């Protein structure tokens, strides 16, 4: 398509509001107009998913002159419209990223690398949504306060913690109390720790399968696990303890259910 050299701003706004792809054919001075650029971005954002399957991989923002994209006011307008567009702003500063995180903490996942290594920003992110521990820098995945905040909200995030913190009793306890099956990511020593495993099976009886072989045969742990996952009884029908243990488990469950 030929460049539209004699177009005024009003016509350009009308055009890109109806057909955003036309933005790239506008004269340079109109592509450098923030209002026109935002109108084109709004058009792309309005597309149904099946009409813009590559939206996650590409954006009209790539056509916007860098001098405009580097304008902080424009940056904020862009990310408040669509947090995913942060990926096209690798120079975005802390203020822009924090503003985007107010709209959605998941803006953090698109933040520049250096801000995902910023301890204060990372803490704000994981305190809002523990799943964001996946996106913090490796150094902060070894930061006890950051990891503890994350696993307290989503125990499964223990899998992104450093090996040292997966062997930290307090961190692992926070994780398994929130999600029992996070026990699978704990160190072998803690998966063999009776107190830790008891906390895990109280949260989710099926966490039992991630404990050490010795604790999988521990009567106290099996009783607590069966209380939260009664179907575990079927797994122990052929246990060496035999019918006596099955009866004890059944009576324990009935007593607790009735109470």
C-alpha cells in the first residue's frame, strides 16, 4: 500500500480505528502522533482472538517510532491498556512497571530483566500472586523472603525455589501447608521429616506419595493422610499390617466424620 502523504490527523484517526494495520502506511509525522498510535493499538486489542492469533507474538507497537515508545507518558498509556505490551518496552523504568502491576500483577512477567531482578519490585509481585516467582531472577529465587512470600500464596511455587530453600524447613512448611503436594519439591531430608510430612498430608492426603518410603509406612502419617483423602484406604488393603490396620483407619475416619 502506498504511503498516505496528504492525510490529516482526523482522517488518520478514523482510518486506524477501523483498520489498525493501515498505521504502518501513514506518513512519518502521523505515525509519530501518540493519539494515532494509541488508536491503532486499541484497534488491535479489540480484535477477537480468532482474528488475531499472532497478537501475543507481534504488535502494532513495533511500528511506532522508538522516540515515541520511549516517552514515559506514552509508555504508561500503552501498558495500562495491555500489560503484555511491556515486552516491547525493554527500557521501561520502575515507575512504569509498578503502574502496570497496579492494573495486574502479571505485568511483572513482561517487565525488563533488570526489574525482575529488583528485590522490591519482585516482592510486590509475589505478594500479590505467588505464581510470579517463576519470573523473578535466579538470584531472587534464592532470596528467602521472596520465596517465602510466594510459597505462602501458592505452595506449588516451591519448584522454582533454589535448592537451598527447598531444604529450608520454614519455607517448605509454608509451601506444604498451602498445598500439600508441594512436598514433592522439598529436599529428600525434609520429605523424610515426620513433622513436615504430617503438615503436608493434613493439607492433602495424597502428599503421602511424595514422602520417604519409611514415612509412607508410618501409621500416624497414614491415619492423617486418610482423613483428608479417604480413597487412600484402598491403597493399603494389602499393607503388611493387614486387616487390623484397615479397621483402625476406617474407625478413625468414621469417628472424625461424625464429630
